C-alpha cells in the first residue's frame, strides 16, 4: 500500500506528517508570491508612504517630548506594517476559496490544519522581509535605535509574533466572508481603529479621555510601547511586553479554533 493510500485510510495524521504538510503549503504560497514581483513591490509602497508622510508632513506638528519624532515614529510604523501585512492572510484564503483551491486541498490526504498553518507561516516569512525593508527605510530617514542588538532583536520578534497572531484573526474573517473584496474591506474596518487609536503615531496623553483609555489597553499600543522601549529606550519594556504577550495568547486561544471551524465550513 502506498504512503498516500495509507494516509487516506487514517483519520488522524502524526505531528510529523502535519508539520510536513504545513511546510508544503507554506512553500506553495511563497512560490506563488515570488511569481508576482509587482505585488511584492506594491506591498512595500504603502508602509514607505506612511513613513514619508508622518516623518516629513505631520512630524513637525507632533510633540513627543525629548525624543526625536522619527525615533518615536518608526516602532509604531513597524507594528502598523506588521498588522497590515496580516490582512493578506484573509484576502489570500478568500481568493483560494473562490478559485476552488480550498476544495482541492480538502480532497487530498493531508492534515486539514496544514492549509491554515502553512498560509500563516508563509505570511510570517513575508513579514520578515517587509520589516527588513522598513528598517532600511527608517535608517534612511534618520531612525537611530540605540539599544543593544539583542534588545532590538527581541522587539522585532515581538512584532513578528504580533503579526502572526493577527494573521489568524484575518484568516477567520477571510473564510467567514468568503469574498476577497469583502475580506479587504472588513479587515480595514477592525485594523484602522486599532492602529490609529493607539500610541503608534502620537503619545496617548494628547487624546481625549475615552479615546486615551481605549488606546492605553489597545494591543497595538502595548506592542508599540514595548518595541519603542526595546529599540530606543523610551519608557519601560517589561509591562507593555507582558501585556502584549497576554493579548496574543488570548487572541490565539479564540481565533485559531474559529479559523479552523470556518475552514471546515467553507
């Protein structure tokens, strides 16, 4: 009996087989992206535009105390870029669903979770590349992180973990709405309030009371504050980092099962 036939007869696959299937799905997605160089270029255009706009248009009007605005800004832009990158997970899954690819995957003797795990892993790899580009752009416009290399690395790992968790939220939304255009619109509806009503671009002390209360517990604010402390030493890193990890754990517990359930129903 062949390995494929043996897999098809078993109701459960081993962990090693699930990991192997997830790797295949991730490689498939990365190859798909690499065949679209124009998509890759435009994926970098939006975050670069945000950097230039806030650095050279709005930055002069924002008071950040004793820290240069570009150093205050870049950790916020990096987190925002990671969150926006997570939206591609839901959009891509809804595209695969409409194209019939999801149905073909479900007909194969592979782990059902491999499609979602592979897709989120591939998007995490793309976010690594995007964050690398954002750091280069930041250096070009004057961003100067002065904390130790290990501290900066921790900040980037935290941001990548943040993006990975948000990819699962996006996956659930994309599979729930089933339409790429709707998935994109629905994604921006929940992402924009989180990113702009946060400490990413301005200190929360400048906001009205109710907005400030929301911004202070916003997971984006916590991730930005932690990244800011770890890269330029602005504020305390431990409290925001622990708050971010608590948010990420809670979101994973909620949205991974929801995404898997939506995938099975799609």
